C-alpha cells in the first residue's frame, strides 16, 4: 500500500458504528452468562475484532453493540443488557491504557490525541428498555449513546425488517422514545427497522439519525439495505449510514470483494454526496465479509480503494469518520 495512503488513513478519524464483539466476551453460546477467555487486549486467530487488530487497522472509534438475543426476549432483556454492559465495562477498566469510554465528541478527540480507542456503548434491540423511558434515562447515565430500535422481529417500539407483514411503523411508546432519545442526546439507529418504521422516525426525529450498519438496496436488493428514497431522506435529516460488510448485504450472490462494497459508497455519494456515508462493519456478527476484509486490521484497504477510485483526501476523511463525528457533535454535544 502506498505510504501516503496509509498516512491518510492513520491521520483520519476512523469510525466503525457496529460490531457484535461483546457477545464474545460472554461466550458465543446463546444463554451464556459467564465471561469467556476472549479478551480484547489479546490478538486472536478467531473473530474479527480485538485491540491489537483495531490498532493495526487504524480504527479510532468503535461502537460496541449490546445485542439482545431472542432467547432473552421479551421478559429478560433488561437483565441481559446489564450482563453485557458489565462485560463491556470490565474490559474498559482492564484496558484503560488502550481504550476509554466515549460519551461525547470531546471524548473522541481526547482518545485520538492519547492514542486510545474511543469505545462507544450501543444497544441493538430496544427490547432492553422493556417499555420504560426511565430505563432509557438510566442507560444514558451508564453511557449508552446509540440504540437500534429493533432487531429483525417486532417489539413494543416498532416492527423489525424481518417481521413487517402488518406494515406497521412506530408504536405510541416508540414515538415517545424517539422524542426522549432526542432530548437526552442518544443516537436513533434505524438499521433493522421496517420501512414504515423508518419513515415514522424521519418524521419525528428532530436530530440526525443513523443507520449504523446498512447498505444500498439499489446496489444489493436485500431488505436490510436502504432504498434510494430512504437514503435521500436520511441525508435530508443530516444523518449517516455505515457500510455493512456482511456478504449478503454487499452482493446478492453472497460472494463480494472489496470493490463491491465500494460500489455501495459510489452509489450513495452519487445520490446524496459524500457527507452521509460511513462505516459500520458488523464485524463479529457476520459469517462472511468481502474477501479482502478479513478483520479490523484490514480497514486501510478501504482507504486505498477509495483513493484508487479518485476520491479526494477530504471526502475520504468524511467517509472514514468525519461524517459521523459531525453527527456526534450535534447529538451528543
């Protein structure tokens, strides 16, 4: 890789808005409660993410999602979220020389200056709230700064993209939740949300929203990706969508290469400009990725690919993390 390309990547703020690595800390078997031997400080042959590989890949900001597995829904979701939070904070404390909790835009700048990973605590699956805005407020106090409203199935907030036969959008609680998330400064994440739910969020949210790990449906016709109309609406809202590395969301035959992922970026940039696209790998939550993107250490290949496609340094910096940082400043302060 060209030295100038690697320098550009290292100097840029690189943000990844979704991974499922926290479940590895608790073991991969569904229902596991005890922490496994998987530690972020160690470099692993398995999985996609650990601190050495994040460092090698130049990743500055990593969102760690607390994914609520179906076995815990609906009545054990809150307890499960707390177990995952505990594993997260245990790792943050154990690796304070290498990473820090980030709850504000300034925290991210501080982490970058100190050469540490800015770790953002997120939730994937609003079931964790158990229908209580008081829980939302407590989550905010704990440091949660992004919530994916649904996973694939329906919950008491909205329909997920895999359970949208009713063509329903946000519930009354879901609408109240959006307003309170806006007030508190928690990112509203529409990845996995049904199409009607997406449009309800766009109508209600007074702050930029994100699709933390979703691609373009026009490039790869998968329900988890956003339509052109949705992308335009997200851009008008000031939001950002993170490119998901999951093979089936990148290319319909499930056998993508890096160029196929870059095709999504090209399409979105042509549609709404370079200010509304970012990265949301979904590492440790996917079975296959574009063949070159084997783990977090390979992130510089994206910068290299964008350079080869003629993107300016300024636009590459926006895509790698600048766009998301703009949203963080506006929503988190």
